[in-house]
C-alpha cells in the first residue's frame, strides 16, 4: 500500500549483476513477490518512474512533415515561379490566386494524408504487442507497453519477449536470440545464476527484449524496460507499417514522374513554338504553365494514400489487420490460398466424443466445455470407478496438459489450447481435476513437427512420463499396451486394432490423439528421444471439432473468384478429408507429409493442380508448397500460427497469421493478422483487396482522362491559332480544388457485384492496360474538343466581353463535362444503371459540391476577379449541359451494348 515500500528501484545497479544474482535476491530488491507478482498500485508508481515500455520508433510522423511534403513538389515550384513572374509583369491578382490555390491544395492534401496517417497509427496500436503477466495474484494479458520492472511475465513457445527478464522458473526453455546476437541457433536457458563476467550471449539466466521463445515455458522478472533494455540500447526497432510503399504506389510514382517530364517538355515546346509564330511571350509562358499543370494529375498520390488508408479500416471491419500495406494489393491478386484446418476451417472447439481402450471403446456425452456429461458403452452409462484403464488415461491427459477450466458468469471458459482443454473437460466428467501446482521434472513441448508432448513428473518410486500426441507418432514409440489393469506387450494384432480404431475415428472427421505413459527410474536421462520410447499405450481419444458454419460459402466464393483453396494440416489424412468434404472443399485424396518428402518438385507441381489436401505435414512442407506454387506463377496466401510457420509466412506473397491462436513469432512474420482466425475473413479480405485495386484504377483513369481533355483543348487551340483558352489559375482550380474531391469519392465506391466472379488479376498487369489507355484517350479527346467547340462557338468578335464569356463558358464547360465523366468510372465495365445511381452517395455529394463551387466561381465577385470569369446566362448553362451529357450517355450506351453482346456470345456458346 505505502509508497514507502516502493522507493525508487535500484535497477541501474541491478542490471549489471541480475544474471549473476539469485532469483530471491532480485525479487527482494525489486520488491516483487514470486508467486503473486506486483500489486496494482506498485505498477502505477513504477510506470510513472520508468515510463512506458517502448522504444522510440522512427515510425511516428509529425504533422509538420506532412505539411512540408505538400509543398515540395516540382510542380508547386513551377507554380511559385509562375506567380513570381506574374507579379513582375504586374498581374498581382493572378499571383495571389495561384498562391491561394496552392495553399488550399496543400490544406486538402494535408487533410487527406493526415487522415491516412491516423488510420495507420490506429492500426499500429491494434498490432501493439501483448504479454501475460502475474499481477495481484492473477494471470492477465496486458499491453506490453505497461510492463514495469518487477513484473512477473509468463512465456510460452512462440512468445516474443516483451522486456529484459531474469528467469525465475523455466522448463526446457530455448530462445531465438538472432535479433540480438545474430546467432540463428536456439539458445538453451536456465534460471540458475551465471558468472558475473559472462558475456551477453552466455547470460543464460536472462532473456532479452526482441528475442523469441522457440520452445518450452518460463516465468521471468522484468529487470529492464523500454530504452533500458539491451535491445533498446543497441538498436531502434522500426515498425515498417506506413513507411514502405506498395508496388502499385511505386508504379504510380513512376507514372507521375513520366507525366511530369512530359509536362515540362510539352510546355516548353508549345510555348517556344507559339512565341516563334509571333504570339506574345507572356501569353506563351502562361500557356506553358497551364499545360504543365494540365498534364500532371496533382491530386493522385494523396488520393491513393487516402484510399489505401480507408481500405485498411475496411479490412479491420472484415477482421483482417494489415501489417504491411502491400498485402492489400497482393490479396487482390491471390490465385491460391493455403489454409490450415484447425481453427481456420473448423471452430477450434474440441469435445472428446470417444475413447478407445484396449478393453473396448467408450463414448463420452456432453457438449462444449461444460463438464456435464458421462461415459457410455453401447448407449448405456457406465460407472467410471470400475474402469481403472479409463481413469489412468484421463489422469495422464490431465498431467500432460497446461489448460484449465474456469467458471464465470458466462459459464465454463477454457484457458489454454482447445485440444488440451477438451481433455480437461473429459477428466472433469470423471471428477478428476488438474493439480494446482504440479512439479514437472522436465517437459518436451508440443510442436507441429514433433506432433507429441511429454511431461515428466515425480512419482512414488521414481519418475513418470506422461505423453500425448498424434496416434501414428505415439504408436510407433509404444512397445506395450495397458489392458484393463495390466500392462501387456503391444502385439501386431493389438497395434492393428489400435490403428483401425483411430482410422475409424478419423474417417468420421474426429481429431485423434494417443495417450501413453512411461515409468522411469529417478535420475535417468531426460532427453526427448530417450524418454519418448518404450511407451505404454493407454488409449486413443477422438475429439470433435465442428466446421465453421460460414466456411462452405466462403470456399464457394473463393472458387467463383478463380482462387484455389488448398488445405495443409498437421492432422491425419482421414480427418483432413472428412473435414474437407464437410466444408465443400473439392478433394479426391490426401497426401501425407511423408509422401510429400518422397515426391520430386515436378511431381509435386503436377499434384498441386489436382484436388488434393495435405495431411500430417510439418511447417517445412508448407514452405516447400509455397515455393513450388510460386515457381508455377501463383500468388500465394498462406496461413500459419506456430513458431516454425514463420519461414513459410515470410515466403508467401501474403502471409496470414492467426490473431487468436497464433504465436507472436508467426504474427511478426505475417503480412496480415486475422482477428478471428476464420477462413471466411481471408476471402472477405481478398474481396476488399480487389475492391481497392478496382477503385484505384477507376480514379487513375478518371483523373488522367480529365487531364488529357485539358491538354487536348489547350494544344489544339494553339494549333488552330485561337487565343488563350484556359488560364493557369483556372486549370489549377479544376485540378486541385475540384478533381481531388471526386477522385476520393470514387475511391469509396463499393465492390462491384462481379468482383468475386472474375479471375484474379495478373500481378504483372500494368496499372494502365491498352484498353485503359484507349478509354482515357477517347474520353479525353471528347472533353478537349467539346470544350474547344464551346470556346470557339462563343468567340465572336474580338471584343473583351465576348472573349471573357467564351473563356468562362470553356472553363465551366470543361468542369461540368469532367463531372459527367466521373459517372463513367463508377464501374469500368457495367453501365451505371445496372450498378445503381445511389449506391455511392459520395460521388453525388462530390459532384454537387464541385458544381456548387463552380457556380460560386462564376457569380461570386471576388472569385470572378481571381478566376477571370463573368456571369453566365441560363442559356449558356443549357449549352454547357448539352455538351456535357454525351460524355456520359454515349459511354453508358457503349457499355450496355458491350455487355449485351458478351452475354449473347456466352449464351450462343
Ligand atoms: P492444423 O495444421 O490444421 O492447425 P492441427 O492442429 O491438427 O491442424 P498440428 O497442430 O500440427 O495440426 O497437430 C498435429 C497433431 O498433433 C494433431 O492431429 C494431434 O494428434 C496432435 N496434437 C495436437 N495438439 C497437441 C498437443 N497439445 N499435445 C500433443 N499432441 C497434440
């Protein structure tokens, strides 16, 4: 309670010898309790003293950086020069207008980018590391940022270490310290002190922030947090989100540069040519600047960033957290998704249904994690007290187990792995409970390569090893079997009986697990290979893990989108096939990991074209499958949760980690983290990725066709010798103030109905294909020529009033034609009438606002002065609308016609 007891900690002096001191000593000096942890109030005080447990990352973006970015564009510099020249020649109004528009554009760009930055930051917060601590005698999961010295942290296989810890207890702990030491071989750790002069790599009583647990479990005391950690001292962690650019962004940046270059060349050429033809130099200079402004779609980068950031939010709603921006694009192009089974296709809600014992099978009743249920043989309830073989199996299942069951207001809750929880529930049904504080002598953890787990404990006369694992793996290590109350040799007949039993369970879609035991003399070797042999088989457990209800539809959707789904599971072939059939995954046969090992790459590549599932695989198989699929030109999404899945997740084009079940290591290696572990979220994210890509294409085409229109108008006008048509300030107004808004609105377009009915996009496909370029040129030509026609139609005699009216009509005309043109890009292929006019209200709002602004530009006096306009009459508006309508109507008709002919072609076939 008292702050006295929490006087400032001597962590600085501590840090140098924590690895050499006894654990009790450290606990005492850090005023923590080794079983109860810190108290809430201690944590609060220490958090104030030591600050949050974070490293200064370079990821944070300051608002002023975003502001500066808005004004460091070559085009902006050209405009500034233009403004200065305007002042020099006495056109002060023009200069002010240019400056005003540049500032307004900067403000809009800033608003968009800042919003994007916020979205990325929110995502970073969602991905911030968590860890398990013991505080106030209870174990809780907390944000690792709030860790303080003295906290007790629990570590398990796959966890990232959240701070520097002095180990207090550990079982078979092995660490990957490559992030710190560069050494890729796992390092074994122990809680005993090491010599004071040991170098960092040999301080085995410590684990360091930024490293990860490759196997085993431990409890450690936090001795340094944040910048005080070894990692904090030698490196700064950089979180890559938001810093990297995606391939699409890079392609667009190249396109932008090319257009910028073209702009300068065209501008110089035209103005020099015009001047040579005898036009005034100032007019030609202004035309050159207009052209340069017209060619470059200034709003594009900001709109792309904003669309992607908003897309990230949409993905979060679909339960997919992006760790890297490029994943959204990759998802849109995915051709194969490799998924594991347990928890992704199934619910990961295990219930033991049947137990095979040498003396016969026993059924278990009850649902979920509620321990209400009993044991039955042939539909008759049995008295489990009479079945010592059953009790022994249940006891071993409890000992070789880390799960717990708790009861709260919502009923029974499992804590730990579902497979293990199911065993605890089964044991509860015989009124057996896990020991609160078991004392393991040794533990060999489960991982998907070993497919088994062993805990060695003290027994009356010596030690006893409790083992569970995949039946094939365990059976091959058994030499004896428990029969009623006696141990017999495991004869070939018995072995076959056991095999038949688990095959039958697996064929029924049950997940199978063999349970075995071995008695060991005290002080015998505790190496995994020595302990896990000559086992006595106790029995085989079959548990049900029902498929997720939404998965069949998601698989159907993936298929209609031309995406293959391949199941790669650690479970048995029969269970894999049974589950594949129940979720509607086409599968004719199951290939086991062993068969995979025997296949060469070519055969595997051919096999992968068939409807197969992969069973009893290890993470290395996943990696190989990704590599083969990629070499066949596929874009591969791969799911994973374990430590060993990291290489496959990294190698895949889109690594997908499980948010609930996954280890920190898997999440760290992935591009996307699924917050609900659900397969259908992957398909949802793919749909979202496709929508985003479509929308980016839509507004890129829209902006480029508008800009082409402006260039055509100015260029052709010069060729035919007309007076200056669009003034630089007017073009600026169009491109910067009004176009950006409509482009952002296009970025919010909902997914088209056909988005998941077409094959994946080719990753090599350019942002602009030939048909895209054709559309841009076609529409651009219309926009330009229609504007030019309006201009010349109004240019009567050379009196200033008529020229001003012609200029205003041309200026307003091109704005309105461009707005009508927006409607063409709401869908690239389908007519707007079939998409629905009101399905994207943002476009309607953007058009409304833009037209409103244009009306102001024409009628509000100060804007008239700034933009060189004069009021229009109703008949002028009528004329403009008559020129604007065809750009939409004709395109709409063309789309309708094309859609009809393609439907006819299909029906003729
Ligand atoms: P997926 O790869 O689709 O997630 P999975 O969970 O069945 O499937 P693994 O986790 O590799 O794959 O498990 C493989 C096998 O190992 C299981 O079928 C089961 O027999 C056994 N097993 C699973 N969990 C444990 C555990 N905690 N202890 C011992 N054996 C286990």
